[in-house]
C-alpha cells in the first residue's frame, strides 16, 4: 500500500535536534516522494538528511514578518520550494551558516527586554502567502504532522489546518506552555490567551502524541484529550555495531555528557563537575568529566577535571558513547527548569541505552525521565540536588564492576524491547495509514 502523503510543519529532518532525530526515525522507510516539509529558514542547516525527504518549502520573508525592532536584526530569507541536495537550487536561497552574533544580540539583549514588557509573543508572525498556498495545493497532502514550541507555530498550524482541511497529527516534544506567564508585566494575559490558542490547535487534531507517558497522563488531565506516547525510536543495528561489552575500567575513566547546554541543564553540569572532583580526591583517581556540546561553557576553562569536545557526526555517536565509561543524563532542580523538563524525555536516552555503557541520571524525582528509569531499572538514579550524594553514587559505580554491567545490560534490553525503530515506526506508520483510510471513508460517505 502506498504511503500517505504527509506534510510536516516546522521540523526538518536532521540529526542535531531532538525533534529532527525523532522525526527521522519515525518516518524511516517512508516513501520519500510522499513527504514534504515547510519550515522557517533559520531551521534549515547542513545537518538535514535529503535521503529521507527532499521536498522543502522555506518559509521566508513572504510568509514570516517581524515586528520592530526585531526586523532590524532579522535576515531576509528566500521564500519558496527548495531541494536540499541540489546545490544549484539552494545556492543563495538557503543560509547554511547562521550569524552567531545576530542570534546572541537577539537572545541576550533584545528578547529579554521584550519579555519583560510583554511583547515577545508577537515578535514575528508566519502566515499563508499565495506562493505557499500554491505549493500546498500542488503537494496535496493526505495528512498533516505538526510539532510546535511557540505561539507563532501554533497560530500558523491553525492557519494551515484550516486551509488544507486534512487530518492532522500533533506531536508534543516539551511542555513549553508551562513557561508562558512566568515573566513580564503581561504574563497573566499571555498565559490565558496562548492557552486558548493552543487548545484550538489541539481541537483540530485527529491524533495527539506526547513524548513520554508522564506527559500524556498530565495532558489528559490538563486538556481533557487522549495523547499517545511516541518517543524517539532507534535503529538497533546502527548502535549495536559499536556496542560496549567490556566493563573493565581504563587508567583514566571518563564520564560523558553529550547534548545541549542552557535552560534545565547547566546548574547540574556544574554539580557533576564538583562531584567528579570530589571522587578524584577521595579515590586518588583521574576521572574526566567530558562535556560534548556545541560550545564550551565559560566555567570549565580552568578545571583540569573537565574537558569540552565538539559535537561529532551522528554516525560517530555509537563509538563515542561506547568508549565512555559512564554516560550521564542531568536535569536542573530549579522551579523554572522543572517547568520545562518535567514531562520531557531526552532523545538521547534510548541512544544511551543501546550503547552498552552504564547510565547515571541526576535529576528531580518528579520527571518523566526518572520515572521511566526507576520503573525499568536501566540507570543509576540520584534525585537529590546534593553533590556529596552524587559523588558517592559515582564512587559506587566506579568501584563495582558487576553493578556497571547489570545497569548496562538492563538498558540494552529495554532499548531492544521498547525502542526498536522497526517496531515503533511500524506502529506509528500504521496509525497514519488508519487516519487516511478513515478520512477516505468519510469523504466517500458524504459525497
């Protein structure tokens, strides 16, 4: 049976973001000609995979309008259809290398001011242009698949839904609505308004998906709607080719964190660094805490126990993860961080599981990550924001080979039974097929 034609809003296929990796794995083995993506130009990078999808519409200056003073800093992006692997097609149309200075000016100086005065939620608006409508008509999707993490995404999603009038899947990655109304003099106004707008988008969905069981349970209570859990699946054969099987420790062991920095992460990374320093002093060892991230945080520059490494290509991750002696998943313990990460599930969690390297989690108890780990025992877990307690758990793991091996083997089993992309993607794709068939039947009955 031919795959349904799916239009994906907002999220490109890539291997450097959680949403992009999850998307790539869920749509693995889909007919490439049956997929199309519409997203803003700032999301298009050299990390996109044209093998999975090569039909893109870049939402540029004809669709995305900025208000003053953001328009003074915004780049004028080309609007229109592009082919990612066609250098002739993308030349002068796709900005691969973004300006770090422009992003820093907006994020660190302009945006905080607008957050305080309550203007940040309409800093930009994406709408339907005649060119984009023609592209939509030409593709003529059977299904819409939408991810959203801003008010702008929500409003645009509603516009597209109302235009194409096709069944829609909405997939939630993070509980970003919780952060609305935290800052600014108009916080209560925006919290109420965006909640109503978000519910309008949910009302248009035929299938709602969450990133964790905990999120789906909460959203049933909050929005009165059923969400189905679809977290990032993984290709087992990809991870098994470099999978760790030896649990002896080298002379200089490493604890590895690989991922983003920023909200919800940074404070716990500093605590991990302090705990590693404490373990080294007490055991007279030379354990390295390796932070693999885009940029090195300022606070690690003069610490001999910490090493920053640049991101590697996705194809190299199985080797990098299996060469580490411990993999760590941290979350911050602040109220603001908790609001953001409580119901989220790191994309790297099943990748860590499949690597064969033992995992340690340093995060608050009331999070989807901790609940999942404790339910299936695939990681050592510390839920108190206490450096001494974290150091003791690290010591225990470094001194007990059998414990390291037990955790790692349990994690591998969970990866095989619950995150195998052959199983998860097949279930996901069957749901999309069922949506198309129901819609076809409804149209036949009403015609």
